[in-house]
C-alpha cells in the first residue's frame, strides 16, 4: 500500500468528514471508495466504447430479427 498527500479545499474536507462519519467509516476509506467508484465508471465507459466500435450493426439486426416482434404481455410476471 502506498501513501499520497491530498490537498483539497476545506469545504470538500468538511463534507467528506461529515459523510464519512454518517456512514460510520473513516475519511481515508471514503476517499478510497470514491476513487475506486470513479475509476470503475471511467473504465466501464471505455469498455462499452470499445465494444460499440467493434460492433456489427448488421449482426445486431439479424439477432433482433430472430427474437420476433411479439411484445411482452402486460400481465407477464417474472418470479425468481
């Protein structure tokens, strides 16, 4: 594990402190989770951009054509 000195405005520090306390966690854990969430969101967006660029619209239409055009009935219910 490594350390990183973080400089942030006092208002953000106080907000993070308040939210971390309300969540019964430390500010360090709050920042770690916030950074992990941001990295995850950015990498997920990148993943889907890559998948979209590699996609084949013709193959997608052909797959949807196999599904058919019958809409789900309004009384259809899924139960686990």
